[in-house]
C-alpha cells in the first residue's frame, strides 16, 4: 500500500502534466509555436537573413518557406489571415520577399513533407535571380559627347597644329591723303571682316612704306601721305572691319613701315605715337580687336642693324602696343646658328629685332618665299636660344601670291607650302605652333 504522501505527489505530477498538455494543444490550435519550434524558426530566420534563399531546417517540426506569388507586403504589420484555418498567420518572415510558413504540426502533415516549392539549397528548382536594378544616371556625371572630326580639326587649326585658311594682307599703294582714302579703306575693312570666320587667328598686315619727314612714302611709289592722313585712313579701315565683324572672330591689325628710309629711335617713337596710338584709341572700344605696329626689316634695305635696333627701342618705349616683325633674313645661313648675314647684319641682330628684345611683345611674321628662307628662320630662332633668350614666337609665314598675280619670276611660293616648310624647319628645334598664314595683295 502506498503512503498518502506518495499518492499526493503522483496526483500533483499528473495534474501538472495534464495542464501542460492542455496548454500545448491550445497554443498549437491558436497558431503559437512550441518553444522548441520557435527556437528552430528563429535560427531559420537568421539563416535566411544571412544567406538569402537558404531553407530553414528544423529537427522537431521541419518548416518549408513557400514563395507567395501574389504577396503584397512583407511588413509584419500587414500579416494576412491564413486561408486554411481562418486565424492570423504567424508573422515570422524576414524582411525581403514575402513568404508564407506552413508548420507540419499545424497542418497535420508528417514531418519532412514538403508542401510547396522550397527555394534554397537542396531543391529541384533554384530561386529566381533578382533582376538587376540599373543605377540612376546623374545628369552631372553624364558622359560628354566625343568631339567630331570637324571639331578636332578646328581645334588643331586654332592651336597652330594644322594650316587654316589663308588671310589677306595689303600693300597700300593707292592712298592719297584725301577723303577718298577713308571711303576706300572702310569698304576694304568690311570685305576683310566677312572673310574672318573665327576658326583661326586672323592677322591683317597693312604694309605702307618708309618714314620720311612728317609722313610716309608709299612702297615702290613716289606718293607721300602725312601721318595724320594715314591714321585717318587706318581708323576708317578699323571701323569698317568692326561694322561687319562676326562675334567670336578676333583680329589683329598690324600697321607696318620698314627700315628703308628714316629709321631711328625718333622715328620709332613717332610711328608709335602718331600712327599706332590714334588707331588704338578707337579700336580699344571694340571687342576682339587688337592693333599692333609692324616693320618690314630686311638686311638689304638702307638702314643697318644699329639704326634698326634704335627704332625698335623707340617704338617699345613710346607705346604698350605689340610689334610684329615681317621682314626677311637676307644672306643668313640656313644650316648654322649665329651666322653672318648680308650687308653687315648677323643672325644675332635679326634674332634681337624679331623677338629677343621683348619676347612678350614682339612676334614674327617672316617672309617665306622658298624652302631656304624657312630654314634661315629656324637657325635665327636657334640663335636666340643660344644667346640665352627665348625661342622666337611665330604667327606663321607671309607670302605675296596675290601681289605677284601669277608672274613667273615673282619670288614667292604657295601659302600652304610656305606654312608646311616653316613648320618642318622649326619642328627640328621643338614643338611648333603656327596659328596664322597671310598673303599680301596690292590695294
């Protein structure tokens, strides 16, 4: 016979067991998982968050996650009701693609039975790959369109790497000093402006003649024009040019004399003050317009290197305008620097007046009528470097095909060939930029 104490203990244990079984059954019917099942599902959720597509495997009640084809939201607040039991389905799916969980205990199926397609490891149908979402293109980081061949060619012309269009310069031999000059020069300026497309550096040389007394003697003619009459004619040209000038088409107008007549420091100052300065006062109000002095300095003319050097100094001291050298190198060596030239000149003299005297203000527009003249200027530029100066700064070659008008014995060559010859000669010394080429006519 059992003692009362033992009977009481057995009754208590039986009651507690019954209460536990009833609670377990109630939890299952209400959809709450067993503590062991909850622990297994927690591990499965962690595995799915860490490795998308991995099916959770439970030792007590295996759970398979079936992809909901028409799932709308995976938010726990939007948990849908289970169509099988009518009760709220447990919300234990991880954030991401919506899934429905079916427990073997809740549905009455045997353990290990798969009730749907289980995406993950060990399944017959692998999970479908997520479609790649294209990154939004930021407008600021959009690729720039590649320049066209035409744009590249135009840029090369502006940089002086390719020959551009030849511009027209003028020997002014029909000036009279009267009012007719202004009408003629205004029309000439408009005509030249229409030819300036802005695709390259535009240089117009107005080659006038030698200085004498209070004016100039037009080259190769006995005509005399005072400085005042000359400045009025050039101002008319500038105004006519500006009236037809395209936007974005800059120009440099060079007013030129030579070293054939009166050439000294005094005449250099006069050319700067009485010819270049009045024209500059008008042109400074025009956008894209520059005025420069110029001189056709040649060893074959009457004034030698001493007087010519003085003229250059006088001009530079009397104005801030730039100076363009448009002369020749008569008698200089085409093969060696620091050579002797004709009529008592040397390569050092020509290098000084063509740029070494003021490298930032003097540039060269040399006469190139044959291949030898191109080689001469390469050696003169090398002379400047050997003497401790900078290499000469060239605009390009100056030719006079229009002035020759097809004469067989005219000492010139085609403008394009002159540009190529000068570029080939200078390229032996280093990088070359020849942004302009101009041809002289008679007007």
